[in-house]
C-alpha cells in the first residue's frame, strides 16, 4: 500500500551559505528577520524562493505530494481574525505581511503542481507583544486558546492554499527563541493537550483543513512519554476519529537514531498517522558524510504501510540538530547524500516493495552519468556501505544491554551529541556497564576506520581532477575517516575508564590518552578554517584530557562518584522520586527554575556530569523546572 501523504520539509533552500548556521531546528529566521522596515531581508529571501521552487520541482519528481514550512508566528497578522492583536505599525504584523507577500510565488507554484502546503508551529508560541496581551503563561489561561483560534482563522483566510498546520507541544523555548519570538512548554497533561487539540481542530474542521499533532516530547510532565508510550498515546488520542486530525510520529521511540526498536505507538487506534523520517541525518554528522538509509527507511516504511492507520510520511531533508557546515546543505538546499536519501525515501513511500539498494545504484548512475561509470558505482557503494560503517564505528553496533529509564528508550549515541563528543562521566560509566565487553567494540570501531579508508582510496583514485562535486565527495569520505578515528580513540580511552570506575581498579591509560590527544590534534589541523567541513567540537574532550594529565587521581575519584550515581539511578528507576516531589511542593516554580538554571550547570562543569551541549540547545532549563 502506498503512503498517500508524502511531505518534505523545505527549509534548506532558504539557508544562505554565506552566513553561519548552527541551529537547524527550523527555518533560518535568524538570517532573514531584520529589526527595521520591512523587517525582512527581501533580497536574501527572494534568492531562497528561487532555490525553493527548483527544489519543489525535484521533490515532486521524487514522489512527494506536499511540503512543510515554518512557521505560524511569522505568517499571522490577525487582520483576518475576529480579534486583532497587533497595532497597524507592529513590526511583527509588518514582518508577517512581508513574509506572506514574498513566499506567495512558492505557495502558488506548489498549488499549481497539485502539492499540499502545511505550516508548522510550536505550542505555545508568542511574540513579545502578544506576551503582554495574554498575561499568565499557563495552560488554563483561556486567552491563549482564543489567541490560537484566531491565529488559525487568520492563516486559513489569508492563505487559502494552506492545507493545514503541524503543531509541536514537546520542545520549544530556550535556544529556539529568536528576536522577540518565544516558545513555552505549557501543555503537560492529557487534559490540556486535548483542550488544545479541541480548540485547533474546531477551526480546521470549519475551514476543511488538517490539524497534524506531533507526539515529539522531551519527558516533561504527564505527556512527557507521549512519543513512546502506547498507554499515554491512547489516553490522548483514542477518543478522536475526525478526518481532519492526523498524528505525526517519529519512526523510533526516541529521536532520529539507528539501532532502535520500532515506535510502539505506530498503528494504534485513533486518528490516522504519518511517520517522520530524517534524510539529512543530524546525529550522523549532518550530511557531511554519507549516511545511507536503505535498510533503515525500508524497514520503517514497510512497517508503517502494513498498519491500517498510517497513511503518510514526513521526510526531513534539512531540519534538525545543532552544528554542521556549508557542505551539510549544499548550494541548493541539500547535498548529494541528502538528495539520494530523499529520492530513496520518496520511492519507498510510493513503492515499499521495491529494492532499495537497486534503486540507489540506478540513482547514482543517473546522477553521475557524466562521470566514469566506475566512479558512480564506487559512490553508490560508499552510500550503501555507510549504514554498516556508522553502526559499527559511530554507534556501538547492536548493544543488548541498553536499558530504558522510566520507560524512556535511551539514545544509542549517548557518547556524542551532534558534532560534540562528550566527556560526561555518567555517560561513559553507563556505557561501560551496558556494553560490558569493550575489546570487540573497539575492534569493530578500528575496522570501520579501515573500511572507510578503503572507500576513500577507491573513490579518490576514480574521481576526476578539478571537479567540484567529485572534490566534495572525496572530502566527505575523508571527513568520515577522521570522524570515525575520533570515535575509535575516544572509546578506547573512556570505556576502560568507565569499567575501572565500576570495578574500582585503576590501570594505566597513558597510551590511550596520548592516542586520543594525537587524533584530536590531527583532526583539528586537517579541518581548521574549512567552513564546508568544520572540525568536530572537541573542546570538551580536550579539557577533560587536560584534567587527566594534571590530576588523574581526582578524575578517577569523579568517575567512581559517577559509578555510584548510576547505581543509585538503577535502584530508583522503578520507584517514585521523593526528592523531586518534595522540591516541587516546597519551592515555588520561579525559585525552582532559578535553582535549576544556576546550580545544575555549575555542578555539571565541576563533576563532568552532563554533556556540555545540553546547556546550549533546546528548551531552557527553566522550562524543565517549571
């Protein structure tokens, strides 16, 4: 059965490669918004529209039937709503008018092609002006529901070609905020989520539009497990049967990682579903290297189409993550690796029974037809082989010891977050415990480096001289070799350290530390000042190694403390958290947020408790402590 609704994001073509990008979680508003009239960089936006229209034609040829574009806050003026919240000269209103005017050629093009257009939104989104109007930031504030109702009325009236909205309730605010636009995690309970759905669904039904609710959550509140819990999913959605409501679900019970079980909420009774997949792989080096999805997406799509409830797919070709480089996106919104994955995913969504590997070989033969056939075959081999290389050299392969924490399926890539390997001791102690036998893992990691080196040598030998695309492909394979080398050397040092902490037996890690330091120096020297392929973010590892070289006994003591914390966490994993409950009862929310925001980062830096990137990305810590 074909998945009938096949959406692709369209953020990538709007990214200006001449300006730095770090946050890929949404449309590049930080590049486009301006503080002065017309409040939008018109010239840059029009260049993005030109690229987006070319991209639109390509994704339609790949089999996609619609696009998803960010976001409601930048497209709503409230001029067409029963209640006008903005003054005529409001920068937010005038910016939304400018966005509407400039994006219209793309929307008309999509409509002419018969493609659907969906607008995304976080809930709860606000602007600084709306923040003053609505007052309390609480899910029981009726003014918020009135605001959301009026926003959809305005959107659907002003842009009748919009097919619906896609809302996210589980991740917003903090690093996602920009220039007066803010997000707030308010809808934490089944009751408040259903009230929000009821409010928005009534408008969508009246306008004959679709409401798509994403189940992506970060563990906050009663619905924090909505992504992976069949019980919570049923509590929220089982009573809904409206044809105007879809539910959008990541195909794994965590983020876009490999080596995870299927999401158990796919196929459950209730509204029709679409699954989310990612072609530009944020946790596998942002498209800087080949990250094939033949096996991954073949399995996910076949599982989805076998259900009675799943009718669609949403492919992310540029969205997601923190990091990357200019080569992540390419000059037209994607590079050759993402383009191949997008084509493969679109084909599988239409024809899940087809052979993915055969399609990939045919696609690269056509895409690289003006090169020697052997070169195209070698590039296709690299793309197909990359799945196994990443599983063995970037992941840990299938790790049977990986556990759930209070129902949460832990990511299999705990050791690295986007471009930044971590030195957080609880992470490595936990990995050492669940992986148990480090030598086979290190052998597979070393073998992955060797296999990547062989692919690089073969492609370099066949690549034509002075060809930009061939040079990009060779650089990509070279980057893969270096990244896998960092992974290998990092594990060779930290896994034994974690095991030593559990066993309370110290052995020398002098050689392993020296090898890791050498790998870091070579990596940074090789990729310094290369905006297309920036070096991995290795300062956290370097600081830890400096501590180790100065005072290994102190580091070992901290590792033993981390081991004890892991043991306590295991003991508490099936019990309530009395300390957290007591803190919630005794401390008002503002004080609780202040304590968390100041104390947790301080403690983490001194004891190497958490990956440093946790304090830079995603929702602010205050949202977690609200």
